[in-house]
DNA sequence: CGGCTCACCTGAACCGGTTTAGCCAAACTA
DNA sequence: TAGTTTGGCTAAACCGGTTCAGGTGAGCCG
């Protein structure tokens, strides 16, 4: 019944060579004649032998697995469409080459550090994909100290020993702002992610830059930017604050879709119509955003492509290759129904003197 | 610089005993005097030694890791709040005991099978948590054939060699239907998940049963149930079909939140107000559902608790324990704003639930 | 006192690969 | 022709644990 798995010794015996030579043939290293190699591989195939990852791990000091540590409140994570897509992308790169993905989801920074340490100490993975970069991210030093290979999703703000796989958020935000400006909006607000998270900060910078570029940055109340923790709840809170302003914005650029959707909810609750009274844009192009009413104008990031590119790059790093930073095509604006002309522009002439 | 990791041999030498005895002490097996064990453990601690997972894997034929294979379209997955919470729960059970989670996300059934096979063949995991049970699920036989331990999330419809960790959907659906009936609704429809997926089918059954129980099942058009693939897009499609009926339902019970949210979008687009003209309930209690307008009446499943319970149970199975089926407290209805009295009735609406 | 049991411990085999030192014969160099 | 290189291969050590057949000595029994 229980046919024992073939081992390298079985293959060696059957092929009439030594264990070592089978190993050489398998990893096609020089020192094996083409003829012998073929014979060995044929026998291996015949016996249905594939090398044991465990034994390989032990002797060659590699894990044949990559790691991802996600440190976010599960509640926030749950509504964010980014990670499932990212992971699906990673998987498409890993599965064909027999590598595995070790995933760790933790709640706070201490657990995050512990998780990286454990992954490294136990030799679970050969490298990690660092997501959700933060300002002055301590993980870069940590991961380097631990001797793990890594790539970062996005370009860190500090010198990094690791290559980055980059998907630029800025063009998406800039296009969103321009789109709104084209529609006549002048008072445009931004509901930003946490300033400590690099993509939150970068989107905000892109927002500021776009306003400046359009000469829209000198609002009477200064900057209309509110920082949040990326949760729908906080997005709703931020929206309430914005709408309570004496001169409320006519358009809001949100840093992710869940917040934008929550924001639309708040606005509608206030009796505002979207987009007639308030235009709204999201970020990440979630499935739900496509089907709400009105459907959400948002910025589409190819999370799956990103994951695949990052995993592929990391595999190359792990195998000793020297790789450069990789730039993917940037995030793109997807215009739907939640954005429209500034209130008054279609029915009334633009108010004079407001800027 | 590179201080080599301590090995069991170092500990043995330092403690003046044999390697074997250190191993015995570590796994506290009989045959080691209490005094010696303490000394060994003290030395181990002193040297900062923890056993190499790789070496342990090889010699003891265990992986010290659990696996989850998720087979869903990433698009559908992205909007589903269930999996991140589930995985976070699994992680809370795994991290403290030094086990790892190997996650695999695949697109189709073939890749799914291949993924289980690879996990088993490579000895990556000791057991798997089987999620998204299907009718007559072929994975039960597959996983058993592969010799993996397993637990299923939910009770399979066929005899299963594995214990199940169960969180009953039915009470949530039943409560939703009763809640709607209490509000005077008579024509209640259901937008179901795929009939091939057990939780889709079970929720539908619960829906049918609740209608029967209330004597509401003899609608003139027969059953108002439409099957979907769980995606927001398909939820929208189903809603359109329901609203196009000559005598349209006044309430719709959706099988998940994204479809309910999409459905509300469709209804509003049709000029219907929610809940004045149409009541809507979801399933899973997503973050976004709490913040849209109107907020979504839904059924809350403790996915995180479920994940933790499943992982804990599987760890016990892996360690040879014989465990029974585990029943968690069932899904609960959370009443919010998207449900109201049947159009035309004068019943006072119940207090909307907070949270 | 000899033989027995039993608790405690050692030594070595083993898991299934990788890697290195070294052997041998053929080919090349001078 | 003798000496050196080189391609092809083997044997054995090694990775860091687990496991098991025995060895040792103390305590007990008759």
C-alpha cells in the first residue's frame, strides 16, 4: 500500500551512479556528461522522484519559500481590496517554480517585529516582500540585520539595501485632481491615509502638488486635507469634518475606496447628492465601487501585477542575482459617476471672485 | 561577526550530555531526570538555542506549518471581508506556538488540486484548513488520499474523515427573514451564492425554511431566489432581474455584503428608496456596510474567531489528538438602516441597531 | 551475594539531500 | 615519453535534529 516516496538514493541505485551525481544532474551543475545527465533524469522521472524540499532546506540552507508580513487591523484590512489581489499575484509567480508563500498577519508593530524575527530564526523563508512602507521604516534595518533577502513594494524614503518594485500612485492622484479641476472644482479636499505610511504620505504629496500646479492651493482655510487611519469609519469622520466647514469643498479625493464609499454615505445622509453637490474619487478600484450608486470614480492600481512582479524580483534576488529597481506602469484614473461638474457651473455662471 | 547559530551539539557539549538527551529534554519525553532536564534547558536558554525547524522537519517528518488553499476569483475575493479576518484568526493561533501559515491562492479547480498536491508532496504543511466547502466536495477525498490532516470550515454534506469547525449560518438568515416578516414584508427574495458552494446552498435552504415556517413560501411566482457567483456584479444583475418582476419583492436577503451593497445601488438607480421602497439585508458584516447610506442590516459572522478555532483544532489533530466536531456560536443579525416596514404599512420602524 | 529490574543516559544510525576531496583515465603539453 | 591538466565520477562528510538499541549503576529481591 504505502509506497514509500522515492529518494535520491533510489534514483542513484537505479541509474547506477552515486547520490552526488544525481544531485549534480538535478541542479544541472557542470561535471556531468550530457549522456549521463539524461539517463539520470530519465530514471528520476521514471521513479516519479522529486527532491525533498525538507532535505534540500536542511543541507542547502534555503527555505524555498517567500514571506509576507501584513501588519494591519483586520477590520481595515477586510475592506481593502488590495491584499487579496496582491497575494494572488505573488502566488502566480511562486506556484510554477515550486516555491511557497508564508503569510503572517499581525495586529501591532511588536508582533510585526516578532514575526519577521521568527520567520528568519526558523529559516521559514529566504526573503520577504515588504509592503505598506512607512516613513523611516524600521523594517529595512531589521530585515537586513536578520539576513533576509527582500524587495520593497514602493520606494522607501530612506536609503534601502533592497531593490524596490514600484507602482507610482502619484499620476493617479494627479489625474483625479485634474479631472476635478477640469470639471470646474476649485475647493478640492483630500482625505489622506496615515502620514506615517508612505503611500498615504505620497498620495497626499501628489495631491498637494497637483493643487499647486493648478494654482488651486491658496484656499482661504489653507489646506483641505484630513488624515485618517484608512478605515471606512475614519473616512466617514473626516468627511463629516469637511462638510461642516463654513465653506465646504465641492470635491473630495479619498486615499482609498472604502473611505470614499463611507464618505459618499455621509454626504448623502447630509442631504447632498453625489455628484451634483459633491464629487468624490476613491483609490484602488474595488469591485464594490463599480456597483454602488453612483459608481465610484477611482484610481486603479494593478495589485495583482504588482504582486507578481515583486515575487519574481525577489526570487531573482534570492538566487543571487543583482537586480535593479523595477518600475511598473503607474496607477490610472477610472472615471465613473461619482464625479461631476462643480455645483452651479452647469445651471449658473461661475461665481466671480472665488478661487 | 557572523556568530553561528547554536546547535543541539553545542548545547549537549556545554551541558555535558549527549545530543539525544538534549532532544529528549526539549520534547519533554520520559527518561530524563528532572534535574538534568532543568540543566539542559538552562544551558539551551543561555546559548540562545532554539531547535532548527528544518532539521526537525527532516528527521521527524513534520512541517510545523498549516496550509490554506483559497480558490476564488481574486476579484470576488477582494471585496469579501471574510478571508482577511479568517487568516488573522488563524495567525493568532499559530504564531504563539511557532507554527507557520502557508497560503495558496488559486484561480481554478485544477490549480487548486495541484496546489494541495504540491503542499503534500513537498511536505510543506502537516494539515490544511478546508474553506469554502462545496457540494460533494472532491477535496475531502483528495486531502485524505494525500495523507494530510485537515479540518473543514463548516460541516460537509458527505461523510468526511475530518472534524469540522462549524459556525452556523442558518440562524442569521432565519433572523433576517423573521425581521423582515415582522416589518410586514411578504414578498421576500433571496440573492443566493453559487448552489455548488455549501454555504451558498445552506443559506438558501435556511431562507426557504424560514419562509415556509412563516407561511410566506407560496408566492404567486414561486420562489424568489436567484443564484449568483457571489460577486458584486452578479449581485447587481440578480437585483435587476428581481426588480423587473411584474410583482417585485419588497425585501431582498443577500448572501453577502458586496452583493447587498451593489443591489442597493441598482435599486437606487431605479428610483427606489432603501428602505422605504425596498429593504435589504447582507451577510458578513463588512466595514463598508456600516458606513454606507443607508447602513446595511446584515449578519455578523465571527470570521476571526472561526479561523482561530479552526487552526487550534487542526493543531490538535496534527498532534494526534482525536477531536470532535466543534460548534461555534452562530451568525447573528445586526439590524441597521437598510431594512424598514413594508411599503404601505403604517408599522413604526424598529429602533435601528447601533454599531 | 547473584541476578533482576528500572531509571537514566550514550552512541550511532537515520532523515534525504548538498558539497567537497580525491580517484581514474583520457587528452593535452612540452 | 613523461608530466600535467581535465572531464567524469565516487565516497564520505555534513546539515541539525530524532530515535532506538544498548550500557551502566543503583536499588531490590530471594
